[in-house]
C-alpha cells in the first residue's frame, strides 16, 4: 500500500522538505501549463534531452532525470531547483525526458 506524501515528508529533514515541496509545486505548474498548450506547439524531439547537470548545480530543464553511472535512479526535477545527490553522493544527472 502506498505511503501518503504527507507521511513521507514528516520523515525528511525540514530543509529538504521545503525543497521537495517547491520542486513538486513547480513540476505541477509546468505540467498544467504544458497541458494547456496545443500539441502542435511542442517539439517532437526535444533537443534538451541528453543535457547533463551535476549535484549542486541548478536544474537547466524541467523533466525526468537519470543518474549517469547507469543506476536505475530517476527523478522528476523542476527547472531552477538544486540537482540532488544520489545515495548521499555527488553524481551527474542526464535529462531523459523533458517536461
């Protein structure tokens, strides 16, 4: 059974909790904005896919990001938020799906 988001947020350090809430709100707003655009205005092959960003850098593009070293970890990250570590280590992230 899935754990409610509020329960998960209570287990996260307060400074990270605010980051996660901002990230989620930005992703939802971006998703809603893109849903209201006509499909013809969206590029079929987004050139941003494949862009890389390291832990600690600001996210250059909203979307789904994957850890570069081949780990299966993926994460939706909103533009402008700080790229997170993976398993407490600095990593390079690759954009696999633009939002």
